[in-house]
């Protein structure tokens, strides 16, 4: 796909269409990779963003209980010795 390089202040940039932004889930930042004569623009994917704060809140509310036992009743731990 050919796009124009436009002037942005003292710099230059490219514009992404709304369709491309939506298709590739591009938000505020992208990862720019320089590789063997190529420039690769890749969306930054942060699927766990905000998890740390959510886990802290769960702990404060005493809602952080195990949903699955960490050791099963029929598990033979002797074979791991």
C-alpha cells in the first residue's frame, strides 16, 4: 500500500486511515521495528493492562480465593521425589 509522507512540524509522518486503525487495533502507540532495510509498524498489545491494580483491589476486598485447588486429591506427589 502506498501512502504519502506528510510534514508534521519539523518532522515527517504518515497517516493511517480509520479502517487500518480499527483492523489492526492501533490505539495511541505502536512498536517501530527497524529490520534489514524495512520499517515494521506493529500495534502494541497490552491485554493484561490494569491487572496489577485489579489484583490488589481483589486482595483488599478479600476476593482473591483459589477457584481450583492447587493440589488434587488423587495426585501422587511421591513420584516427583
